[in-house]
C-alpha cells in the first residue's frame, strides 16, 4: 500500500498552509528553547523568559509543548505565566504605551488621555493591540513620577503633563 501524500500546506488557496508553516517554525524554536533549559534546576522560568524574548509573548502551543516535555500540568504553567507581569499571553505591538491610572494621574485627567489613545489607535477597549501590530495600549499603576501627572510611558520614555490634545503629536513620533 502506498503512503498517503502528506502535505501540511493547503491547496485550496487559503493561507492555512503558510500559517501552519509559521506555527511549525515557532514550535521548532520553542523545542530548542525547552531542551536548552530542560536539565537546569527549575527550568520553567528560564523557558518562559526566553519565549517572551523570542516571540514577544507566550504562544499557547509553546506552553503545551513545555507541559509535555517537562511533564508538568499545563494549568501549573499558566499559573506561573499569569503571575508575573513580564509575561503576556497575547502578541504585543511594536511599541507599548502604558497610561498611568494611579490616583495622582487619575485626578488630573488620565482617563481622558486613555480615551484619547483608544480613539487615536482605533481600539474599542476589547483589544489592547492595534490591528497593524504597531501599538499595545495598557493601563498601569503609579509610574513613580506623580509630579508630572498625568503621565504615560512609551517604550520606557515618560511623557508628563499630558493633555488629550498632545496625544496625536506624540504618537506621530512612532
Ligand atoms: S500616580 Fe501616576 S505617576 Fe504616580
């Protein structure tokens, strides 16, 4: 009996084949990362850190593979992944905008800044990353510069004494 012709690529014209290629290459990279750290003591954090650096987030397929290789329940891995704010379970944008909604910023109008960003970035509040993958918007607590409130940070650069009118100009720099 002849072997079935196994082809991961889809021939119908959809992009399922290329998506599968991307997934396969991610899985291959994930495997390399897992096996690199597998024999270390307590390898999970090192693996998750490297996933975050390499992929920009923690892809579910990579976490499932980790669960399999380390023989660790997936729920336990998710528990660690969601405990640390450094890790994200969704792809992040090229630039991260963190708007401080701490008390000092809030009373000086941080909510208006946040709303202006939602409008400028065409986000409806349900998704935190723009469709073009350029920006991720997040609310955060005190950034430690209350004297400049209201404050936002883009990729680590602080913008203070904001007004909604200043937001579009700042975004243009990116
Ligand atoms: S409350 Fe916004 S920087 Fe402190």
